[in-house]
């Protein structure tokens, strides 16, 4: 893979029925939840594949899912297990690894938000020219993207991830620490049956297009 000072980290789960999209599963059943997860992940990773001049790493869970993820997404990406700990600790570890591997800007995304396009990710990298941190806020109270120019442990510590308070607590912590934050456009994550129903037709009809890996 071409070395780059920009690093894009994609947090993703192995596509195992009963272990993904629990709220969609509760609404619509585990089979539809698995279809929804695979569709969302493929669109997100396809968008990431087109971002130029950055190292791209899929950071997966469970820790033994490396072969499954490589078979799913191929050779355009590096792969690392998320490791142990709560979500904040795993996110921080992934960011710290990217910086230790030589990055000077790191963007981390999940795969829940179909609005995260190549243009959104490229804009996030560009905003780090002026800001310390860039965040993509989601309407459910979390965020779909976070990026920074150095590891910021404080933004991953004592944050209530997976709740409606994630974004506000992160922004409050940044403000108290004098950290300059640039906010991207608000977008919707797809985590419920109703949210999936609202996007299922367009996402399944418009197949994701992956950038081809270089032939060497």
C-alpha cells in the first residue's frame, strides 16, 4: 500500500447474523438487520475506497474476524482488530496506531451513515488545515466521523458512547480543553427499523462502486 501522511480508519463489524444492528433486528428481525448492515457497510467502505492519497484501514470486531473482512473488502485496505475495551478505548487505540504508523491527520468513520461520501471525507481532511478536530454530527446525538491532527485521549475518555449524549459531551470536553472543532453537516445514522425502511430502496437499487485495487 502507498505510504501516506493521511490515514482513514473505518470501524466495522464482521457480518454475523444476530451480532449487528440490534435495534433493526428488534424491529424487523435478524435477517433484515444483517442485510441492512451489509448494505450500509458496503456503501460506506466503497465511498472510502475513492478517497485519494490516504492510507485506509478497516478496524474490525470481533477480533478473530480478519479473514472474513479481507474476503469481504479485498486488498485495497489494511486490516486490524479493534482489540478489547469499551468503544472509546478501541477508537483511541485505532487513532493512536494510525499516528504511530506515520500519519499526521487521521479520520475515523463508522458504517452507519449512508451520507458519508468521498466528498464528505475529503472535506473533513481539508478542515484540519484550520481546526484541531473535525466532527460529523448525527441527529441521534452521536457522530458519524471524527478526525484530528494528533491523538486526543480526552475525547475518548469518560464519553458516554452509544447514547444520545455522545456528541454534546465530546463538544463540551473539547471546548473546556481549548480544542478547536469544525463541525460538518448534520446527517442521519441508520440504526432503527424505520430508518432502514426510509433508505433501503435507494441503497439496494444503487449498488456501491469500489475503486479497483492497483495491479501490484
